C-alpha cells in the first residue's frame, strides 16, 4: 500500500494559509493591498474582537463581476500576472492569487462586489474553504469583504495569537504603513465601532507623516535622484533625534510602495545619519525608495516583507549618499537661519522711517509699520522706548510667554551696564537703536 498521498484541497489551503495568514493583521494587509491594486481612493477597515470576530474591508475600486468573484476564490487565480516576463518586473502589491482562498479556508468569508459599469453586483459566501452560495446583490460599487470567525476551524492557531492589544497594534501598523505609501488614498480604521484612524485622501506626504507620527517639530526632508543608470529615487522625512523611542515612531522603509524589512537598507540609513545620531539613538521617519520593478525581486517570501535587489551594493551606496546629502542640507539651512543677521534697512521705494512711524521687520521678512498689529509681539521682539536708553522693562522675572521660534539679532551700540540694570542681573542679549530697544533675558534656571 502506498504511503504517499495527495492532500485534499481543503487541507492544502489550510497549509497555505499558515504561510499567508499568520495573524489578523495578515488578513488586513492582504485585503487592503487588493483594494489598492483595484484603484481604491478610500479604504475603510472595521475590526471586532481584535480581528478574530470580524474584519471588514470596504473600498471604492473597480469591483468584480460574477465570473471574477468565482475565480478569485480559486488558488493561483489573479488578474495581475499573465506571463513569466511579468514575474521579473512585478509592479502590483499582490500577484500570487493565494490570499483570498487562504483566508476563506480558515474563516467564514463573504464577498460583495460590483463593477463601475454594472447595475447589479455579486455576493459570494464561503465557509472554511467551501463555497456555500453565490447570487446577485444590489450592493454598492466597489468591493466589500467580510471575514468572520478567523481560525475557527484551526483552534491551535488561535492559541498562538497574542493579547488583543498586541493584535490591534499590528493591524494599526498595517494601516499606517499603507497610508504612508499612498498619501493620496484615504484610510479609516474602526475598532469596536470607534474610529481610531481617519486619514483623508489627497494629502501630501509631509502632512501624512505628521499625522501618522503625531509630530509638530521640524522634519528632515529627504529627496535624492540618481541618474547614472540604476534609476533610484529616494524621498521621505526623518524625525528629530530623540523622538524615535515609541514603537509607532520607528523607521519605515518602503520599496516601490511596499513595506519591507531589510537589514541592508537599515544599515544604509544608519550609516548616512551616523554623524547626527547619539549613542543608542535610532533613526525614525519614513523613506520611500523607488526602483524599476526589474531591479527588485519581491517573490522571496509569502508575506512579501523580504526582498532582493539585483544591484544591492549600488543601492546601499546611493542610499547612504542620499541620506548624507539630506542631513547636510538640513544642517546648512539650520545654521543659516540661526546666524542670519536681519537687514534693518528699508527696502527700495519704501518711505523713510519717522519717530511717529518707525519701520520694523517681522520674522517672515515682510516690512510693515510698527503701528500695525503684530500676530505675536513676543515673536517680533520689539519693545517701544523713549529717547533715553535707560527706559527698559522693569526688573523682575519676565512674564511667561509661549515657546517661539529662534530669532537672530544684530548687536548695535551695546551698553552692558544699562542692559544689566534693566535685566535685573540676569543673563541678557539684545540690541537697541534711537527708535527701539530689543532685550532678551534669561530666567535664573537658564530658560
């Protein structure tokens, strides 16, 4: 009697699902990637029970007709790959045709889809690998996929899941990665009916980075393009040093809009920022690396998190160069703003200043009379004074002011004794003229 047997289709699908569907976040990733490949401009994800009870993904993409709905439930059925030549230059997020049948084999899955040109849609129901029903449905344009009872027929897999909080974190990370890779697409995540992420479509990358990382600080822009034959383009934003401790505020690297984990790329970023990172600090932000599809092999692992480069050493060298140039530009701009001396002369054609209407220059470089209301008097730093230089703010602690951007000043006709008397003995810096005085003092704590 033969000891070798062919596995049943249902068992084979469950084994394949073990490679593709590791946890609820894997389901969200595969369904969201399908929505992006379908041209969705707004994707909504609903989660209940940390993803084991319900995962619903709704998009407004091109949709599927009844024939495509049936075919998408078959293994190795895809609309994204037609020949071996295309396998060497994959430009879509999905291409294997394994996600939906794998998900359907370990859950109760319902698909509702309608193409843009059709009056009616299609509804298909699959229960743990078996198709139970398919019929017409008056659903909305686009595609809705519901996944219920995930791993209900594989209880051993549920035992290996982490806490609900951990599983939800991984789901949120999937949405954050895709939102950064596609800033023009809107994303909504609802957990137990509560909206935890709402990103509007049509945003630029900088706005999306600030929303995802929740930062108001200055970002370090990265923009680099190589024209020697490889066709590498690099863009993104890096965070300030010291803001990279949170798990959310980590470094995300995306290659051709695909989130990847690659030690060579991470080493290149660290090498490029070596002079600006303190011991123990890690880079944080998002970097989008664009390469011709034939220079990248994404068919390495079922989860598609690992990739190979045809010219990996060249990619590493250009990545280090691009990061170093971005850091150098950022530091040069910072120094130019820090040590800039404002030109206090009136622009050509402007009326000369008078004692009744002195001219001041705002931080934005716009000339206006000092009588015009300033947005923030502390930001302009102008303190009207009389003709005598002894008229300064009274001694004592200065009033608490909100944090303001740094202001560069030019010291003219210093009078250390008078300034020291006005500052009440505290450290000071500033300038004065016949029309006005500008004094900065520091508190006893050095603030």
